C-alpha cells in the first residue's frame, strides 16, 4: 500500500529546475532510501514531502505529491498540520538549547495534545524509549540536551519527532555527522520504527542504503533514474548509470 | 620591504645615519642578519605598543575613578549621611539631599525602559524574523539615522512637540518625567534593536527548521525556540539600553522640568516635573566655586552614578555569563 504517491513532480529554485518529472511510490511501513551524488536533488525532494522548502524564497512546485490521496501542495493544505503528519530528522543533530525533557515535550506542548503533566511525562518516556535513548538519559532529563554526544543528540531528535506521533518520518542523511557505532544504532532504530512509521531516508552512504532500506531510488541531476527493491537495485541495476554509480565508477 | 627605506630600529642613531648615507647596501651575510634582527625588533615594538594602549585604558579608568573619589568623597565625609540622602536639595541653604534627584533619575529611567523594551524587542523580532528582505533594507537605515540624531535635537523635539501634548492631557506642566522617558526611550531604541537583532541572527537556522518541522507555527518557533536561544544577547541589549538612558543628560535637562522635588509615589509620579542626577550636575557645575562643599557634592552625585551604572554592567555580565555557557548560538 502506498503512503505517498509522487506524480510528475518538478521543483524550481527561481529559474533553476532542481527536480524534473519525478514519479515514485513510497510504501507504508517500509524504509525508502534515496541515493545519488551531491546536488542531485534528493534532499530537495525530501524537503518537498513536508514542504520545508517553503521557508526558502522564490521556490515553485509542479505536479503532485499525494499523501493518503491528498496533494500536499494543494492550496487548502495546512502546512503546520502537514508537518505534524510528516516529521523530519536533519543532517546535523539540532536539539534545541533546552533540557532533554523540554526537547521531547516541545511537539506535544505546541500541539496542545496533553492536558496534564503526567500525560506529558508518559509521552516523553515512551518517545525516548522508542528512540532507544531512555536508559541513557532517564536520570538526567533536566540536563541540557547539548551536553549529550552527537549520536545521542540525533536519537533525541528522533524521539522529539516521534513525540508528535507522525505518520511519516523523513531523515536527511541522519548519520553523516555520527561515528560508525552511533550510525549502527540509528540504523537498528530505523528498523524498529518502520513497524509503526513510514520512513524515507536520504543517504550518501550506499552501504547504508543497502543495509537499512526496503526500497531504493537513485537520483541523478534532478531526475529519478531508477527505483526498485533495494536488493534488486543493488544486484541487478537496470540502468547503466545506476550500475556505474553504485560500483563507484561514476559520481 | 627593502632594506634601505626602512628605519633600522635596532641599531643606534649614529650607525643608522651612516647606513642611510651609504645608500642601498649590498646584501652581505651581515646585513641579512641585521635584517632578521630588525624584524624581531619591530615585532617587539608593535607588541609593546598594543600592550601600552591596552594598559592606558585601564590606567585612565582608574584615574577617573580616583579623581571622582578625591573631589567627591568630601560630600560623604562632611555631610551626615542622613542629610545627604535626605529629601531636600537646596544648595543655597546648604541642604544637599540627593534623594529627590535619585528618585527623579529612577522614574525617568523606568519610564524609558517600559516604553523602549517592548518596542525595541518587537521591532527587532519583526526585522530579524518576519520582515521580507526589501522591507528590512528600508527600515534598517531609518534605525541607524535614529541612532545618529544628537540628543539635544531629540530634547528640543520633546520640548516643542511632546510637552504641549502632555500638558493638554491634563498634566500640571508639559515638562515631566514622562516627557523625559519618552525621549530617552527613542534614544535607547537603536541600541536595543540592533543588539537584539544581532542576537537573533546568531541563532542557528537549524533550530528554526527543527521547530517548523515539528509542526510549530512561525510565532511558536520565535517564542519558544528563537527567543530563549537568544536570551543572553537580549538581556545584554536591554541592559545597554538602560545604561544609555541613565547616563543621558542634555535631553532630560530640557524636558523634565528640573524641579528637585520628590514626586508622589505611583503612576502619577511620571507626570510631574522632576530633576535627574545628570541634569543637576550639568546645570549647577558652572555656578559653583571650585573646592566648595556644593562642588564636592556634585562630584558625589557622579560617584553615585558611577556605582549604579557599574552595578548594571555587573548584573548584565552575571545574567549573560551564568546559564548560557553551553549555547553555541545567541550570544555575543
């Protein structure tokens, strides 16, 4: 079943066309990886899925991105509501300069979903557990989040995203600032999260895409060259360009 | 740099002369060695010049402080403290009560802060977070112009334009503490706006992105993420704004009525004529005999001002340095 359906989607920064004519499905409760060289448009595409590109002046979108059959770029869509449903984890861990607790509680608080402090405590605890961080921070929830190491900070950002109970989680190279051990932990975490969430991850690291994803899309110069099951794409690439990229001869 | 057009600082005057007379010398092993020696000498001179200018600032500040103490301490020694902080300022009768002047400064400053801080912060937030680029480019020069207006011109405006309005509102006179506050508020606005805006600018974009991606609105992002992250810089902006307000003399002298009486406590105090500490010094310094008790008391007021502004600066550094240690953004 497709959570997101992208149909003939193009995107422009002013006169520059960053994405042209994309068509791909993003399947529910699966991990979809987007690979390709720097500047190929994979991050731009990811930021279109929750309209984070709206914060940049002079951008324009064409075509459709259907989230549960509804176009996210339709004029009547509430962007704030869209971002509740489609959460995002960024390349560099970006916890707010506040306590660990307040970071996770941020989303529920602005949503106003909880009335009592106990409910909020419970949401914070569950989110930190889901992000595999609870055991490391349960005794120091009031300490500043920036005192954590980068790997913990990134899992905190994942916990913060989970706390608003999104349907889709977008990850923009979530491990590029992490060491191998922390990277592995985040990948394991993605696996567990895929049971409840639909995940789209942009990565530079082809081993990571091969290890951690169910589906892979290969981007090149703003176009989607190939999209397939991860195993098939890496073992039997249909396009020559894909093959030369994943074998390291191109890009 | 060529060897012949540079003064040789390491060699004595006499040998310098002969060297210059002989024109460009040959690059012998000896001159090369001297060249190196010159270089380290010029390093040494520059380093010491920098050190000297650094130390001179400290020396001057200390000298000012001791001068103030020397001229003003008599006020604290010769007049009983009860009378010095009493409620009557009648220098001609030998009554030097500083209290009315301190209260006057207090009200004018509080009034200025109450007006300037909300206005300054909202302006900075609008400029830094909300306004599109073209509006920012129009507004920023205006704020810089505001910063460049001489205080006496603003005081004049207060006298001519603002005072009649306040009198029409029912105040006994147009020249009141509030008139001074209003003028001072506009004088400290550029400081508050530009420092707050710098503090907002220093907050990393990642924080805003993180907040927006969680489904926060722009206002929620500003209120819950950006402002707390810029907290220390904003505190600094407010403190510097207050410092600007307390020390200002000319404008308040023109528009506050110069009446050294204690206004009744409460909101009404703002609409009565008062006199500030700074205005008192400026108005009376020209008339006193040097070395007289009155003269000493005026310097005593200077000491009080010095202590108050130092206290504010200290408080500002405390507030800024305290909890902001781990923050990468938002500090100056």
